[in-house]
């Protein structure tokens, strides 16, 4: 048995509580990681609104840390390795075999059920009751956790390990949408709706990809300032009544758009702002049904759903670290650290938009 402390969610609307829990020893294909830092992503708050998730639950899916034990059959990692932990996938379904693990046939049960694919879990609370601790195959709101080895991307020991976790989801998602999914071309134009953790990563990646026109749209003036600082050539208030006209003037019809807001009215504006043949990537968790006039798509436009930036984490995370080292992906500047015990304050700060990416330090 492994003894640790974790931030546990017991009620959908309740606080996270710091508790002692016990974890089973790692099984085949699993490793134990001592967490150095873990990002807070909006998806960690899904159990507050989604029905049917098995509480109590330990969330956290942007962890980084050092391997302290390995289970049977793990050959790629050893004790002492530093890792960034990303999403889980099976490795053997049609999507995984074709290099698209974000579309793994068992993506949802592996990442968003809190349990193993068979419904089991590996953790108990102080009263001996089951705790769901397989969120994204990691449940990293904890001092120590058991992780699927396939999720863990080995990184250089000279890097600031405690800051790297968000490369496993939020930053990977925004950057991957631009670099992997849309494959933004030099000289092209892109509009990014929502300049939060995901949108700002998309803007940084668009600049690194040498897009010529990079437009940011947000309701929060502070976020628009950040967007301009990190590469947006134009910034617009999402509430502007003539937003569509402003976007067309800035881009003459954009080659690409990405939505990180999930707001259906915003997505309709995004599609309408595309040049014929343009592509709109959908990243934000949809807030309601998306109803669109079919003529919006008739001119060869594409609407594309994107999970985790279409990333193969073992490839994209090292690439983002290289871009960071080259000064082209300063994701660390978007982070504010909080002790794990202050996770409820971190959640509030993120909701208010005061901090782009909270990282919790156990
Ligand atoms: N598809 C995936 O794989 C994946 C991965 C990570 C996150 N997500 C989702 O992406 C979304 C964005 O995540 P984030 O961490 O960047 O969130 P965030 O809160 O940091 O950023 C969202 C931004 O959108 C802005 N915004 C909200 N409504 C708007 C509107 N009507 N018009 C313009 N701007 C508006 C907010 O002010 C904020 O700056 C979330 O829904 C999250 O769940 C999806
Ligand atoms: Zn996430
Ligand atoms: Zn798979």
C-alpha cells in the first residue's frame, strides 16, 4: 500500500478536501510518481456539472514529477526519471495504431470516468471506502500517485519540473490544435476565440508557425493584453456589435479559426469569419447545442472537433519544450503556483480570470 495525501472532491458543489488516502501498488504498465506540480484545467471541474461521475474523486490531469517505483513490464521508464503526465490511451485500437491516441476507442472511460475501463479503482480513503483515482490515468491532485506508464513523457532533468505539467493538457491542446491539427502555414491568418490557457498557447504556436495575422477575441481586456504581448497582431472585444466586420477587415477572411469558448454564438461568428476553404477547430467544451445555417459551411469551410490538440504527447511535449528553450513558447509566464492545500483558492482565481494557469504544488 502507498500512503499519500490528495485533494478529494466529495460533492459536486463542495470544496476539495485534503485527505490521507491509500493507493494500491503499481500494476503492470503502471508507475508511481512523486508529484512536483499539477496544473488545474477546466476539465478538472467537470465533476461539478457532469452527472454520474463516481465521487469521491481525485482529479488532476496535468501532473509532472519524478518516478519513484515501476510496475511489471515497464521498460521505457526507471526510478528517478522526470516525467510530464498526459492523457491515457490504449495503444492498440485503430486510432492509437494510426498515431491518433486522442481519439482512442476508450478515451472517455480512461480519462473522464475517474475509474479503470473495467470500472474499478485503486484508492481508499481513511474510512476504507473506495475513492476514484484513475482520472486521465493519473489523478495527480496528490503528493504521490499511480500513473499509466504510457501517459508519462520522460523529460530532461535540467528542466523546471514543477512547471511542466500543463504541457500535458492545456498548453498541448492549444499548441497542438495549431501545429498538429490545423497545421497553420507561414503567412496565413488565424483567429483565436478565448485567450485563456488554451487560446494563449494557440497564439504562441501560431506565432512560432509564422502565421502573419493572428487575431485574438476575448471578453476580458486583461486577456487581450496578454494576447497582444504573446503574438496577436489584432485584438477584439468579443462583445463588439460589429465583431464580424472587424474580423473580416483584419483578415479578409481567415484561413483558420479556433474556438476555446464553447459558446455556440461565438462558434457561428468564427465560421462566418473564415475565407472559403477555411477551417474552424472546436476545442472548448460546448455550452449548449450548436445550430448552424448550412450555407455557412457551403463555401468549402470545414468544422473540425479537436481533442488534446491531436497530439501524440511523446512527440509534441518534447517539441514544445524545445520551442520554450528557443524562447518561442514562454508558457511558464502564464503560470501562478499555489500550494495544493490552497486548491479551492486556485479554482476561484481561475474562475475569476485572475490567473491563466494555476499550478498546484503538493
Ligand atoms: N478539447 C480538449 O482536448 C480540451 C483540452 C483542454 C481544455 N479544453 C477546454 O477548452 C476550454 C478553454 O480552456 P482554457 O483553460 O483556455 O479556459 P480559460 O477560462 O482560461 O479561457 C477561456 C477564455 O475565453 C474567454 N471567453 C469566455 N466567453 C467568451 C466569449 N463569449 N467571447 C470571447 N471570449 C470568451 C474567457 O474570458 C477566457 O479568457 C475549456 O472549455 C476547456 O474545458 C478542451
Ligand atoms: Zn485538461
Ligand atoms: Zn486506443
